C-alpha cells in the first residue's frame, strides 16, 4: 500500500526505522523515540522495570544531570515526557521547528545512554506512584480485570509492577534489560509537524546509534478459556466494576467494526450503557466501554462505578444490554450515528501533531499499514450491521466474560454478576 500524502519511511542500517509526517500548517515538531518493550516483556522478577526505566531516562546522562535536562528543554520551550504501555516505551517532545537538532541530540542521549544516578530516590518516587494508584480504585480496577482475563499471562500484569521489585531490583539488572531491549531493530523514530524527512533521517543517523541486535520476541500467551472473577477488597463509597473478555489484535481488520460496536455499547454519550445506566436510571455517574488491541490479541471491556445499593440493578441492566447486542441487530440509525462519531473522533484527534506521531510510530513498530485519513474513513464507512452483530456474538459470548470489582463486600458483587454470566459464580 502506498504511503499517505506527507508520510515518508526510511529504514537505516541495523533495522532502525524513521517515519515522518509533514504538516505544513504548523511551526512545531512532535518527535518521539519508541521501543517495542513494555510490561508484557517482563518476567515476574522484573515486574515494573520497563516503567521504572522510563523514569530513569530523565535522571541523567554523561553530559547532563536531571536538573540540566529539565533546564535544557525548558530553554527550548519544549514539552517533554515519556510513557510506558504493555508493549511499548516512548520518550517524546514537542518544540519549535528551529530546535529540532538540539532536541533530538538530547533525546537520543537520554534514550540510549542513561547513567542511572539518584536511583534510590527515584525508586521512592515510583513506589509513591504505585501507592497513589492503589488509592484510585476507578483506575486500579482495570488492572484487576486484566488479571481476570489473562491470569498469569504477562498481559495480566500491571504496567507499574510491584513495590517489592521496584524497591530491590539492582542497577545491573536494569542496565541489562535496557541493553537487551533498546536495540536498533526494536526502535522507531517518529516525527510529525514542520519538518523535512531527509533532515530527520540525517539527524537520527548522526545522534541515535543504538546497539545492533535482533528484535526480541514478545512475551505472551493466550488469555485462557473462560472468564474469571476477581475481587479486590477495599473500603470505598462505590463499587468499581469491570466486565471484559479477550478481544482482537491490533492488526485485525475488524478493529474498525470494533470501534463502531464499542461506540454503540458504551463509547459515547448516546451509547446504550450511558443511556440506560446513567440517564434513565441514575445508577452511576461514570459508565462506559472501551477496547484495547495488542500485537496478538486484545481486550473488550466496560466499567461502572456505583453505590452498594445499586450494584445488582446496574449489573442486571448491563447484562440486558449485552444480551441485546449479541442477539439483536443494531438499527440503521444507530449504526450511522456510531460511524459518524468514530469518524469525527478520529479526524479531530489527528489534528494534533503528537497524535499523528504516535499513530505512525505504532503502525511501524507493529508492521501495520500506514493509512491515510481517507482510507480510515472508508473502512469505517464499510462497517455493516452484520459486521457488528458477528463481532458482538463472538467477543461478548457469556462464557468468555470475566469480572472484576473493587469494593467493600465480595458477596454483594458475587450475587450481582450471575445475569452477566452464570459461569462466573458457578
């Protein structure tokens, strides 16, 4: 497939790939260094090392201390950050186009040559982040759901890892993980904005010289047969509840139909869950659905936060909406509204150079086609009522559904989930 207008791709010696997208109407550049490494690539003894390493990239290099790094980017007027997912780690910055070389010079050094100073203080920072996360049940419950779906498989572990590992993992082990994963064939540089592709390639060749090496295989494993129930006891005002199941991979062409189906179920303010749970019955402030795709599999899920008195009714309403989605075709009006919502959301997001940078990086990292906006819109327009029905029946089959909850009383939750799937409480 031909590349979209404005997008160019070059593979350098060693396998490092550079993808750029020129956006003539802006004066800034969004530039990211991406490595195909995340929490799913860790062993239990390494739980959280990918995210911890992301923090340590900012702590110092041979030329710059942590405070000098922050002063350097502040002096460029740049917004610089990093992120870790289950499959990727990225270090990125947005800056004026005139500062591209200076920004890339330092980003490359941080990415490939961290010296790991002040590691003990940063251990405490990450441990505090884990503690903060434990105090946010509306966030934590999604990791409880991942455990319910994937069990002991790496995708079932949370990105932050454990305080025990972060507090004790030695520097040589962190350095060895960095050396093994941050290799040329595992790295993509992506940039979007006011740029020339050839200039970015030349700068990457000059400043970013990773160690040669084979791309490590992704650590994985199937989700396993059947759903599980996981309950995490905590004294909370609400019960934070998720239901979910294995989904489809990021390369599955049905992902466009999945986006439409998710919008119909709970991904918009006119969705079935929002309308039935919140608007009609007032059972929750926050309710919705979402999906995630990984290299070889994925997740479909929904969330509701509600008080104990409403748990049973909320679960019963959700069960009814799932049954309807599985067994009854969506209406033509509902389908059309959902498709227009997905198209509009996609186009609006891609007016951001950072979003374009991220989208292109993920496509190249996982060997996906680089699609232009018109191509994406055409694929969304092609989604049919039958496509949604088939996907709903497959992904939300009752026997596949897992359940997760953070709340005060496990018995209250267990009694409420049988309408979703009797197998969960069998």
